[in-house]
């Protein structure tokens, strides 16, 4: 076994912190370090959700789904739940919009005087010389005592104006467009303002030539670490039937992952694993967030 993987070294801090929010300054410095250590963005697939137009932006109202129709179904259920709390014309309007979402591939509906849209979220992983980016020190993570409790978080607000235009935003947009071009799924020119959502985390294993994800996606790094501990301790001996010596090594690796706070990588029995950070980005345009693209695979 080795020490933790993916430590990119020192961090860069702004020279002048006067008048700067210290939390924002630390997060900016962490992002600068990550961009330098893991300069390449690789698109790893889109997710879809639903958002409601509210004062100041678009409020996400549903979980994510890998297919646009899955997001439509979730939005339909959300509207039906709202309708159950109302009566009269507004309830009927919401139910009508829900039927439209279930029967037609509609990416936007208006119901009860409210506007809803299916939103495309690009998932990307930063990579560098040593592989994919692990969690950053500033990423939210539950404390050890709360590991069994999902951290949870409210759905996010996509601001109407998007982030202030600066060199960092311009660089991010260029990287997002390059990653999209590599997959043949480029956005239209109407959506050119990237807005970052909270990151997600997963477990990846190093193969002969590349790292590949081997687990589900989680909201917090510790949830991904806990899933790796479960894999080492229970799945490997029960499903993979390794040699007794390897079972012992995996048991030791599980203990090490539990004992070392915020450990993000480990090698055991000739295999390498890493907790990987997934960036989530939505592109905004003058009329709101980007809907599904014609090139996105859908169930309909």
C-alpha cells in the first residue's frame, strides 16, 4: 500500500487579501492550484435536471438524471406534488404540464404562472500528469462523527447574470468548449457563460492505460471513501474471491482508509484506487440555462 494519491503539492494564495472574503480567497487559491496541477478538462457525460425561473435566476427543483426524459419525469412528479397541495385552475394547470412532460419531449413548460426548464449539466474531470484530480481541501466534507448521515444540500440557484466576466471564466469556457468539441456535442452560440455547480465525487481505479470510474457518484468525498471501504471489506472477499493474502491486504486497506482523515488514494494487492472530483457546469444564455442538445442521447 502507498500513501495518499493525488496530492498536487503547495497552494497559491492571492498576494493582497485586504477587503477579500477569506473563505472566497482560500477557495480561489485552491482552484488556482488545481488548474495548475490538473490543467486538462475531460468531459465524462452530461446530467439533466429541472429548474424554475425565479427572481434572480433559475432554482433547481429536482434531482439529476442521466437522460433528458428522466429529468422530465422527475419534473412531472414535482408538478404533481405541487398540484396535490392546491385546487382549482392552478392545480389543473400543473397537472396538464405534468402530462405534457410525460407524453411529449418538452424541454420547457409554463404552469400556474411559473416557468420550468429541463437543464443540461456538463460533468468534467480535471486531469494532470498523475491522473484525475482528487477532492480539494476546500470541498465540503462531513466530519467523521457524521459519516453515516448523508450530508445533503439544498438544490442550487443558477444566477440570472452568471459569474462576473474575468480571465478565469474565459479560461473555463474555453476548456468546456474544447471538451465538448472532443465529444462532438458542442453547444450553440447562445450559451456561452459557464456557471459552476457543487462538485460530485466518485471512486476510480487505474487500469493498464487509464483511470476508470468504478462506483456511483456522491455528493461528498467522504461518501465516496466510505463506499471504497465497503468494497474492500465486503465486496472483494464475497464477490471477487481473491487469495487469502489479498483479502488480508484489502482488510488492512479498509482500516487505513477509515483511520486517515481525508485520504484520497491507495494502492492494494497490485491495484490503485483514487477518490476523484467531478466538476459540474451549466452553460447560461440570455434566456436562461442550456436545455438538452439535439446530440444528447434520450429515451424518447
